[in-house]
C-alpha cells in the first residue's frame, strides 16, 4: 500500500493554523487532531467502542516501552499486530519509548549504542537501540512509528543539549537505515517520523528542525517540550520549529497538553497532539468543559443536576449530570473514572473539530481568542 499522504486543505490568513487530511493504511485523519493515549494498547478505562462512537477518536497512541515489556512482541506478532490484538481498526501511532526510558533517570544508562534500563515491572535489564526500537515497532504494527530519540530534561545546559541533539540525529540515521531494511509486517505501510530536539536553545532547535526536514520522511515530530518549561517558552520553540519544518508534511507536537495549549499551538502550525491529561485528570476528578474547568469532587456539584457539558456534541456529556458523576467519584465507583475520562476525551476531540471548522471558515483567530479565557476559568 502507499505511504502516508498529507493533503493541506487550508492555512489560516491570520495565523499558521492549518486544516488537512492524513491518509494511512487504516483510514484518514482530519487535522488538526488529538490522539488519545493508549499506553499499553488500551486507553485507560475506555473500550474501543467508546473511543469510536462517543469520543469519536480517529487515531490512538501506543507505547513501545510498555508494549515491549507487556504483553511482548511475541504475543503481538501472534495476534497479527496491535490492531487485531486490541480491536482498534483505525490508525495507531507508537511513541518509540524514548521518553519513558529517559524518565527512568535512576535506572538507565545512556551510551552511543543505545540505552540500558531496568523494567519498572520486575527490575530486569534491557537494551533499547535505534535498531531494536524499529524492530519492536514493526512488530507492534503502528501506522506511524517514531524514531528513537533522547529527550533531555528541562533545564539542560547548552553543552548537554547539543550533545543530546547530535546523538538523536545519529540515532535517526540508524533508525532510518534499519526501517528501510525491514518490511512491513501486516500488509499495510508503516511510516517513520523523526523528532526535533535541541532543548531550549534557538540555534539547536533550528539546526534539528532542518536536519529532520532534510530527512525527507512522511511527517515530522517536535519533542522535548512540555517537560517543565514555562508555557510561553513552549510556544516560542514550537513556533520556531514549525518555521523550519516542511509545509507539506504533518507536524506532531508530542505530549501537549491543556486545551488552551492545543489551541495556541494549532495557531502556530501544529497538526497532531497527544497527552495523558484528559484521562489522567479525569480519573482525578478534573473535567474540561466548554465553559471552563470543573473539580467534580467539590461539594458545590452535589445537587447540580445539569449535564456535564451540553455545549459539545457528545451524547454522554449531555446525558449524565454533574451530581451523578460526583456521586460516583465520591463512592469510588469505577464507572465514575470511565465517565470522567470519556467526557474529557470527547471534549478534546470536539475542540479540535471546532478548530478545524473555524480554520476552514476563516475566523480561527477570533474564535480562539474568545474561547481560551473561557476554557481557563475555574468553575
């Protein structure tokens, strides 16, 4: 089958916001898009049917580190890949596991060959190399696979950020060589995305974005942001990277973020987003709504029988009341975690659909500037 295709339909006149379509072997994706995070092959507390029918997700994320450790590539290959294993038949993107490995600061060792790390499950030692990570992602069967990179911490001094970036570039060359040498496993084309690094140094970010652009792959990712730096710095470096990445390729900003982060970065030219925030925060009683942020645990919602959010096109969010969800959360009923997670993801997907509509209509900037203060309100 053909490699990933990206059709750029419209760019906003007053910003860099773009509306497009990504086409993969498992279907098309309307951009800008948010990707629910299904770390171990499942979006926490949700079924595939809820993702498809209620959330209206178009693509989900899996993670190489976690899927490699459990259930393992042997199980995934025997199943025919992650799509057949988990029953999700739309596109899947896999994070290379680099972020997870590098977050294990006390139990991993970085060297040129790759990274030696200890499993968080049983303490066993493993080695990830650019080559092995490509092999693992081939076995998982994602439509979009990520290059193995080093995600430096914030803050990092210039010398470390530079060395880390250069290593990421060398690893990208090795990833690409291995990827080109190995076939697609399950009858559809897999696509490799490189990752821009460089810390919070403009010259490094520019050099890395240019290196990634010159790789000529089917898409590009921006990594190493939303790792503790101020929001304005994240926006500054996102904009800088987008300036130097190809216009005719999808741009993926990794691990971002709040609803207002997403809208601002759409305005800077980003097409794809992922973050654990909607599900993780939902499980901790925080709801994102079209009217602002709700801590559903608060007593003020005890007798509020209004819908969770009747401003979005989600039947679940219109059907269940704030009082009922608060009751479930207080009672530690598992259904409460599911409803909160489904609502938050439905809201995120509604938000990017709205952004796309306003980009195509030509009024994205005014809509965004009016909506962001509302989204930030604590209700």
